[in-house]
C-alpha cells in the first residue's frame, strides 16, 4: 500500500483545526519521521502533490526549550521560500510552526539533566513490549501505563518469546490479575503468522509506538509488521538474558498494510514527570479506594482509618502494586520540582542577559 495523502501519514481534524485556509496556501504540513543529532527527517507532499522527504537542520530550534524541539511523530508546517519555488532543493523549505501535539510520550532526561525529553508525539496506541523471561517486570509495565495514560494513549501489552518459554500463560495471568482490562498479545516475534495478530491494533492512518527494554524483540516485531528486515536484530545475552541495543534512534515506518509504526531504542531509564493524572488513572483502583480514607492527605502507610491499607490487609490489594504507586508519585513530584527550578533559573539568566545587553547599549550611546 502506498502513501497517497496526508491521512495515510496520520493527519486528522485535530491538526487541521489548528490552521486557517489561507495558511495552507503558503505552508505545507510535513510529519517528522526521524530525529538525528543535527538533522530532522520529514515526510509530506510538496506544492505539486508529490510525496517528498526532507532533511531539516536542528539549527532552526537552537533557541527553543528541549520540550519545544520536534520529536518523532510531530507535525511541522513548512513554508516554501518564494525564491525557491521552482527549485528542487529541499533547503527551500523553512519551518514555520510546530503543531500542538495530540498525545506525547515524555520522560525526565536521563542522568542528572533537569528537563523534559520528548520520546514521541501523536501516538494513537502504545505497544508495551516485554518478553517471557527475566525481563518481565510488572513495575516497569505500570510505569509505561502511567506515562501513556497521561495523554490518553491506548495500550496493548505485547509479550514476546513465547516460543522460548514453557508456560507463557503464567506471565499473562500476572498482568491480568492487576490490569484485567489491558489487552495482551502473546507472540513469537520470529513467526510471521504470530506477529500478524498485532495488525488488528493498527488501522489506516493510525500511529503505533513500540516501547520496551533492549532485547525483548521490538525490532523483530517491526520487521514482521513491515514484511522486511530493515531493522537490525541481535540475540540476548545468555548469561543474564538481557538484551543488546540494536535500534539506536527513533524512527517512524509506514506499513505495507497501512498505518505507521514507531520503533524506539531500549531505554534503561524512564523517569516519569508531569504525570500525576496518568499515575492516578493507571492505578485507578487505589485512587478510588483512597477516597474512603479518614484523612484527605493519607499517605497509606500507618495512618488510622486508611482504607487502602485495609484492602492490603484483606488481601484484595497487592502490596507490590501499592509500593509502585507511591514510588511513581514521589518520583514525578521530585522531577517536577527539579524541572520547575531549572526553568526558574533559566528565566533569571535570560533576564540577566537582557539587562546586560541594554546596559551595553546605553554605555555605547553615552560615549
């Protein structure tokens, strides 16, 4: 199936409503399909209606905050330089506007950096990918669910390597016990027929993102859905069953059957930020019970009249799940505070530079 219109690339009324008709006479929408260190790859249609892939320099966004930098899945409005209208050079296209994101996947930047890093934008469905071995981790799955819930992204859990596991249903049962409404697909990523079951979640013009640790089979799943072997794959380490990095950058792929698939590198660190609503939604059973606690600010530890601890004591709520809920809330609060402090410092530094420039101008005028 070929890309015939913007609808095939995920364009919708949400993005159309941000524009007026006159704007479309001078600017063209392009979707970001890859972000490198210095280049952003975009795909769209030129003024002649021909599908065109462009490379834009990240220099255009040098003065923007990290959150405002384009990420994979974003939509950019590009203006065609009047002097370049009859030129085939892609440098004639100038970025004008980054359209508002319908959804986003974000995290606190890895390491000691205190800013929000965008992982992907305008995702319809998230394939949370993990394997039926030592990589399986309910806490990590819930972390992804909270991040996705913050933007109302639909989630599907993809359990891979079922062919290498004697009892894969055990992993399914662990998930459904805590998240009975979460769809679960059990696949052998090396078997084409098995991977085909995932296509039911990828409609025409829909964008699906694959997330998970290294070595769980994301690239193999991508190859199966694309009917190709573009994405490099590598076996897991036998010693600890941990994966090797094979995908090194995020990229958006158009599928032969329609829809778009975003593959991401395995992420060792995925700290939540600005996601309290998502955490509450991912743990809605705890949030609902917490409303019955005696104290509104109950921390669900040793307070009298704690309805949540009563559920744990009665065996109706898993202590692991409560611990993870509290851990994620504390983490996002801590990260929010550090990022707010960074922004405040950046604003203060900006005011200092502005005042210094004004003083320099006054000094020159008095000479």
